[in-house]
């Protein structure tokens, strides 16, 4: 028995040791498992447990395809720019007579009259009878009723007022101004009693041009006038009210010659509405084509390689073919210095065109690039009143000599030009300085094109640029909106009006506005034109939020143009607010940080 008990105790002790050892082995396995899982998650973060789960829906089986048949698409990055404010139609055919002939083909074969059936018509055997003339009917004309109503009202008015109602004639002063500023009536009455209110010339220095202040008392009493401060006559006061008869010229009204296409967008959570106003000619005959002065500016520096310059030469020669009789032209080639083809403007004739082609053929790619010097050279060519001056500049926009800061080039040329010359730029390569070319054209009545597909497309794009600017009909266009209406429109400086193109304005207005009233001024040759448009927003067609986005793009361009001239930090803050409020990416952000 003692031996049996001893064996049982030994077995129990061994079982306890085994259980203790199993516990330690379990703890060690748990630690190893945690370490393994932590290592797997750190090394393979995308590893999931989906492979042990049965999917709820079977996966879609796709048909295999041959990767060798898929050709990679080679594209070059395009600049982040909004649609231009004066869009052009590149697909427009240059020879419209060919399209008109093709549209009229087959008209002669049309049957404009029904065929002669012959024989009886109607019942069997009854001969056809020629219809008689339609009887004249005296219908009801509502205009007669309106006239009768007016006659009855006029008779009642004459019976109530037997004497004729007349308006006394208003005496016209000899040199009275068109714009009369606000004045104090009491002071004017005192001047008249003193003997200064008779005929003769009007002395503007005797009027108090300051607005009268008004203070209202509580309890609904009458307003009490505060005596105005004395105002001394100044040169500015005389300039505002004085009128020089020699400078007053009649303006031609063009409201009946132009047409408006207005589209609007009114967001739900925006205190403003947005409108796109497109202005174009009513028909091709209403405004004649103006004779123009066009200046071709070609970059011939070493950055324009010989092969690329060859295609530019072909494009310039094509552009010369689109000059019209009565136009004048010249050409400037620039690198580290500028060289003119002619000392002055030349008329369009075969001899001058041949000399210009020889100048183009002799161009060579060499030297540094001084863009600002070429711009200063073309500023020495003054525009002639009544003739729009158009500059077509072909370059890569990469200055290497002289003034090389793009912002300073944009600001200094735009300030000196002041909208007098329309500058159209064309980049010859996808890596061109688009910031410089885009802002130069935007701030100087033009736009820009960049050839990104290859140098062999340069002649076609350059020819399209020449065609789009070949037929101007209205120059020096400017728009005036009332400052009290809080209407904000862009672009601030619009291009000229051309034959096959329209002018587009983007406006933001308070939702409470029901009408947009603005004035458009322009020059048609030697005639100054004046147009006043009144847009009823209730009749405008509804559009999508693209109008709102385009308005924000053009405001961004306007702010960037202001920043090039001022380098003001407040302009950058306004750009960031615009980017946040309208959800757009500000273009040329890297250039703005320099």
C-alpha cells in the first residue's frame, strides 16, 4: 500500500508539472502568434482576410484582351487656362463661296409647283374648273378699337380743359454742359436775385458742388439742413462742367446694328446671379470692314531651332496672303536686337509683299532672346486713329537677355500700351512660357495660341491667327456699367469686334437686379459709335454653372494681371478667397510666388 500511494503521488506530481509546462507553452505560442501578426501587418499593410471569407456575390468575369494591340497615347501637358473671352472657330472655312455653292447645289431640280395632272378633278367625268379669286373680307382690326378709345379720352380731356395744354419752350444756354452736377437751390436763388442769373456764359465757380447734408430729428419732425462748407472753384471743378464745342462730335448709334445673346445662371445658395453676354453683328452688311495696320513680330533667336523657324517662315508667308486692299503692314524680327523689314508702314501690293517674303526667307536662328526690347520697338510705331493696329507675335516666350522677369515685362508693356494695340501671341512649342504669352495678350486686347502637337502644325495655326484678325469692324471697344448697380464684369479690356467673331462679357450681379443696363463705345473708322443696351434678365435663357466658373476664371486673370503690376499681397489673398469660394485652381500659382 505504501508503494501504491507513493506511485500515485508521483503520477500526480508529474501531471501537475505537465499542466504547468503546457501553460507556459501556450503563453509562448500566443506571444509568437502576436509577434507574427504584427510583423505581417507592418510588412504587408494591404493584406486582408478576404481570402478566408466567401464573397456574397460572384466576381464579374472579364474577357481577356491583347495588351499588344493597345497603343500608348502620347500627349503633352496643356496649360491650365480658362476658355478665351473671345472664342474663335478654327474649323471656319476661309473660302465661303465654295460652301455657298455646295449648299445651293441641286436647287434647280426641285419641283416648286405641283405637276399638271390633266383630265377631270373631283367626281368622275366632271371637268376641272379654275378657282375664282378669293372674296375680299372686311375683318375686325383691333387697332381701330384702340384709336377709338384714344379719341374718346382726348375728347373728354378737351371738354375738361378747353384751353390747349402747352409746354413753355426751354431756353438753351450758349455753352450749357450736358452733365449738370447737384447744386444748392437756395444758393442759386440768391445768386439770381443778386443779378448773376441772367443770360450769357455760365460761371461754374459760383455754384456749391458739395452735396447738402441732411439730419433728421426724432419724433417725425422735418429734416434740418446743415449749412454746407464753402467750396472754392478749382481746375477740376471747371473741367467737369466745362464743355469745349470743338471736342463734341456726334456719335453713331449702333443699337439696331448689333444683337445680344444673354444667358444667365442663378445659384440657390449664392447672393449673386451670373450672366454671359455675347455681342455680335446683326448681319454681315451692317458694319463695313475696317482697313487695319498689322505688324508681324517673329522670334529668330537660337532658342527657335532652324527646323522650327522654317515652319514659322512658311506660316508667315501664308499670313501675308490674307492681307486686304487698303491694309498696311510691316515685320520685325528679333533676337538680341530687333530688325525691321520696312522703315514705316507699307501698302499691300505685289512689290512690297515680294520684298517681305525675301526678308522672311533670309531669317536665321541665332543669338539670344530679348523679348522686351522687341516690345519696346513696336511701341515706337504709333497707331493711327481710325485704323486698328494688330500685332501678331510668334515666339517661345523664353527671354534670355535684357529684362527677363515675366511679370515686369507684362506690367511695363501693358501700362505703356494702354490698349492701343491688339497683341495676339503664338507659342511655337509646348514648353513655351505660357504665363508670359497668355497675360501679355489678355491685358492687351488679344489672346494666345500654343502649338503643342508638333512644329509641322505651326503654318496652319499661324494662318488661322491671320484669318481671325483680318476683318475688324469695330475697334477700341469699351463697356461702361453703372457703379451703383454693383455689377462686376470681365474682361475689363475686351478685344475688338471682328467679322466672324463675337464679344463675350461675363457679369456677376445681385439677385435683386432685374435689368442690366450698360453702354458700349467703339470706333468704326473715323466715326465714334455709341450703344446703350438694356438686358431684361427675366427674358434671358437659363444656363448651367459653367457661366459662374468662367466668370471666376476671368476675375482670376484680372487679379493676376493686377499682381504683375503691383505685387500686392492683398491681391494674392483675394485670389485664395476666390479659389476657395468658387472651387477653381488659380492658374500660374508657381509664377505668383516668385
